[in-house]
């Protein structure tokens, strides 16, 4: 689907060394395979995340599930079938109350709805791939070595750069609705309810009555006969709830802007410094980072540098595919930024940072709800784009279990690379941190490596199958590494992605 015929170019680094875990804080307990991506097509990244990979800037990593201290399972939500839970509705109401009345909740949240930064796993100095034209190995070389291997397509010039809100503690608070001016002091002992006064109504009934009155008033103002009240038994859609949470406020107080991660884009460039300052403030206040750890260069490397090549397709979304910042502007300033990737079948959440003063507004969950609604909107333009990826689900970390509340949802089986519903996975993960989620013993990896010789290699600006490369450079003993790489990315990706060999 790539419209510019660009290649994905990666350097594979293996996964032997342990590094600090962002979940349990084990200094050497987190293990992952890693590779640096100089450039990547959106379809290749879609296929990689469907095999458990994830990006942090241009570094792409895949947890070694049986070895790492906190196994991380890729999770996706079926956006079209998503129905907000009671806790999600509470979050929308909190935002509504703040926007309309300026009242911030006093309760503080226990955690963050985002993945830990996997910076320790990345290479310090990736090899700089030459930006010259890439050549394809001659047909005679390929035919002599791989009779059944399709010749690589003509390569165009590639420009290469070197470069968790915890579960909303879903407590079922008993709703108490107090009329204005009601005395909230403890009642004096007496004979019980006054029989001369009408019985108290339940909070649920009061809310329903106010909603009905509001609907009737709106219909009357629009000249619509109120004789047929709306069916209150039909659950409201996510879009209706979001719209309802904003309707009582000034329409220009909260604005959500989608900007491509591209310094040539005027909106991105104009808001870059403000966004970088917000990131630094967030990292220091929420994660306790030292100022040296959240400088502008770190912000750029982690959340602005992306290997994804922007693409447009006739059957794709209007803004195209690639990496974007979804900025939340409140009263003229950025208060939160959701970093997302728009891919052929999903919107993938990368990270979220926000102003620490608004922690109690549960902006992590709020932004996730907005991103699900955004995914549903994109599906109207591109029918196959119907999933919302929340990154990794870490059952061993209680603060990360909130992601399982965005249902219906699936987890990726780390052995068969098939999707299994969260409901089926939780009992397995309660028994063991690592589990094969697909319980069908016959289910295997459909992309298992069949022929390592067909892996595409980039060596000295020339693209060739690995079998040609290995015959030309017989002294090289990297077959085991190439075999490991191919098994992790899958046969199809291995035949499309260029594996850099120095």
C-alpha cells in the first residue's frame, strides 16, 4: 500500500542484556529484542505490532515474554463495539464539571495510563545508513542462488535519519444527589420520615427526570413536539456522551487538534516549544525525572522522531497514515498531548503527557476515550481501520490492568500470534505471569520462518536475499542472528524489510 515505494530499513540488536523494568523497578529484570528503524512503512509497522513489537521513538522492541520480569501483552480494543463503563462516564462528567464550572476534583489518581519508556533498551549510537541510492543485486546473482525467490522491486531513493492512568479504581460509589441549599448536617433523632412530605427520590430517578426535562426543553426550543420522549432505555453512544459533557460549556474552551509530527507543518512547528515544555514539566512532576532527562533533545528523540513514513491512500483516512500529536487546548494553552500512530487497521496509542495541575481530571482515561471515538470516525473513511491499540497490557502490574476495561478487547498470544479475548486471558494470567493465551494446541505461528535465505539484506547500498549475501561473504557467521530476527518479524516481513548488514 506504500505509495512512495519506500523500504523499511532496520538494524537488529538482539536481546541478551537485561535493563530496568518500568513496572516493577527491577534493575535487570526486563528483557527485550530490539532494532533501530531508520525508516518504516506503516504497513510493516502494523504487521510488527501484530507480532508484539512496539516503538519508542525510532527504536522498535519486542519483550522476551518467557524471560522478562513483567510480560507485556499487546492489547487492542474493538472500537466500533466499545461501550463506556460507569467509571468512564464518571471521567466524562468530571471533565464536564470542570469545563462548565471550573471545579477540579480533589481526589488524586494512583497511576498513569501509559507504557513505561523503554529507553534503556535502545542503542546509544545506531549505525548511520548512507543516504545514497540503494541498488538491487543483479538478476543473475539472485537466479543463481535463489531460483524460486522473487526479484526485489526497484528501490527509490531513501532518506534515512540517524536518529499507563491506573485503573480508575472503579469503585462503585453510591451516588448521592443533593438539592441546592439542602442542610447536610446529621439529622436529629426523631420518629422517622414525615408522612406529610413526599418520599425521597433515588438519585437515579432524579437524574432521569432532569434529563427528560432537558430533552423536552431542547425539543420545545427547536419547535419539535415533546409528545414522544426519547427512549431512555437505549444506552448512549460514546460520541453522545462526549458531546453531552461539553454542551453546557463555552464551545471554545476545549479544543482537540490533530497535528502531524512534521516540522514542515505550521501547527506542529508553532506549538513545538510549548509542547516540549509541557513534556518536561510532566516528566519531572509525575515521573520524578531529573531536568537533564527531559531536555528538548530527549523530547524530540522520544516523541517526535518517528520511523514511520507518512502515506496517503485513496481508501485511507483524509489526514493519511503516520505519526501524529493529538493536542488538547484549554483556554488557549496545551494541557495534554496524546502521541498516536495512524496505521492501516488501527490507531495505536504511543504516549500521553499532560499538565500536572490537571492530574485529578483523569486525562489518561479521558484521552483514551477521545482516541476511541477518533478511531470510530476514521473507520467511516477507511472501513478496515477499526481497532484501537492501547500498547501493552501488563497483568502483573495492577496499575496497568485498567487497559482491560476498554472492552471488547483482545490480547495477542505470544506463541501463536492470534488474538484472544481479555475475558479468556485473565484466568490464565491470574495463575501465571506468562501464559500461552491461545489454548488450541494445534494453533501455530502462520508466519513462522520457512526459508531464511529469502530474508532481504541491505549491504553496501545493495539489496539482496540473505542466501546471496551469505555466499558472497562466506567468512561471515551471522546466520543464527538472521534466523532469530526472521522468526521475530515473520516470514512475510523478513522478505520486505531490509536488514542492514555492515
